[in-house]
C-alpha cells in the first residue's frame, strides 16, 4: 500500500519493523523496488533474503529488463540457473529473459532458453511464443521466428506483427508483405511495422504507397507511423536529386512532408514529437531550404533545446555554407552540449570554408581553453562476413598498403574528373 502511494520510505520501515519476514514480504518489497528502478536497494534486499525463490528472481529479472539493464538481467538469470541446476524457470522468467536477449542481441542464450523451455516441458502460451518470434527476429534469425510461428495453434495480432517485423528486419520484404497480407486483422502497429520495414530498407516509394493504403482503409496512424513516412519523404528527395529530376519534384516532397506534419494533429489527433520535427529539418536542410528549417525549429516545442534538430541544421549549414544560421545553431548547441568537441570543430570548419579565419581560430581556441578533445570516430565495413574497423589516417590495418594504393588510384581518377569542393579538396564519398 505504501508503494502505491509513492511512499517507499514508509514501506521500507514497515518491512524492517516486521517481527517475522516471510517469503511473501521479501518478494513484495524486492518487486516494488525493481519496478521503481531502484536496483541498488533491490539487489541488496535480494542478497539478504534467506531463500530466494522463482518469484524473487523473476521480480529482479523483469525489472532489469523493463528498465533497459539487459546485460545485468541476463547475469541474474545465469546466476539463477547455476543455483538451481538449469531448470529453474517459468513463463514469466522466459518472457523477461527472451526480451533481454532480443535487446542485447544474445542469440545463443536465446536458443538455450528456448531449448530448456522445451526440455522441461514448459507450457508455451501466446505471450511466450510472441516474445520468442520477436526475439529471434531482432537477433537476425527469422527462420526460427517462422518455425515458432508455424507451431502456434492460436495467434493474435501481436504474433502476426512480430513475424512481419522479423522478416522486415532481415530485409525479406516480400515475405513480410506476404505475412501481412494473410493477417486476419490488421491494426495500426502492424501497418506501421510494414511501412517501417520498407522505409528502412530504402524502398521509400512503396512505404508511401502503403501509408496511402492505410489511410484509405481508415486505419489510425500513430507517432511511429509518421517517423517512417517522414523518413521516406527525406530518402525520396535524395533519390530524385540523384536522378536530376526537376526541382519542383524535390520541393513537392519537402512540402508533402510539411503537410503530413500539419495533418498529424489536425486529422489524426497525433501530436508531433521532437523526432518528427528533426526528420523534417534534416529533409529541409538537405534541400538547402534552411530558412524554413529554422522557422520549423522556432515552431517546434523545445526546438532550441533539442540537440537533434539543431545538429541537423548545423550539418546542413556546413554543407550549404550558410554562415549566419550556422552561428545561431552553433550558439544554441554550445549551451546544450558545452563539452561536445565535435560541435566546435564543425563550426570552426564552417568558418574556414567561408574564409573567416579569425573566427575559425577563435572556435578552436575556445575548444582548447575548455580542454575538449574530439572523440575518435570509427568506421566499419563488412567484407565476406568479416568486419573491418578504421579510423582517419589509419596505419594499423593488415591490408593498409593495398588500401592506400587503391585510394591513390581512385584519387587520380577523381582529380581527372574534377570532383573538387570549393576549397579544392577532394571529397571521398
């Protein structure tokens, strides 16, 4: 009762005053602190509990998973299995651990949990199946997702949607669409999942077509739907630019994005969130419609307190050489992120590109005065299932001589083709 009234101090005192603490009282207070995210206290109580049982473990594991401490959740689960010879779990354990595996990318542990659940004859209900379908999909194993999906005698809309997400995440969009088309009942989440799958895999035209179908069927859009739709608008604008289509097509995509932002609240009662504004600002910035991007920041709730919006504008100003807006965006970002060296470097580079050498030096001096250093930026590339990591001016890769030889060759070709910036520096893209 005390915890329900947000009086954890009184609850803890009542617990301490109990003459005899039984298993139920221990579990109640551990569960309460776990739900609150006070794992310092929950862990301490758990360690003090004379004989923790499955409810005690489940309270801690589910709380850790819910609050995003996936690695710690898995660690507690492993301790639980070690303590109880590997067969100590119920449906609540499975759902929490499977969810942690999904978010942490622990595919092998996910398979082990699945295997143990089968071996001990745990009765799998719809929520367990749904969690496993989603987890296998999130870990990049849609085949196992589909095997579980096919085992289900009864499926709900979450089962179908989880299967759509599993295929979409693996870029198997036709399979995702086929599952979606077979769904007996579709809701906002299932539509949004398919739209997101197409948008995230670069098939933005089809993502927008699906959104139009969703509207025609009078399915209510939500915030996540609009994130995908606005991203699709941004991607399409870039594609059309690459194809050198006429400028009004680019602008029409930009203004379609703006129209969608306005219609969210007017027509669908979805209040635009910061990420929606940030996507549109990025879109406007790419198209060098920077004044309208600034106006959008001024209109957005907490626009000048949102790092994503201001960062998108500053990046666009660097690309298009808009010094005035860069200074405004940079000044706002310095207040929000005084220790972010990357912002100082970017503004200094913008000044340099504009020939404002004094201002560029001042930006660098300010960075040095604050003793800021820019974090090393790494790039990754996967070649034949092997991931390679690089940093700028890297000299430690095992194939560095061949890589630099190829870069020199490409550089010569690019010079011949006159791919130069305004500063006569090559762009490697």
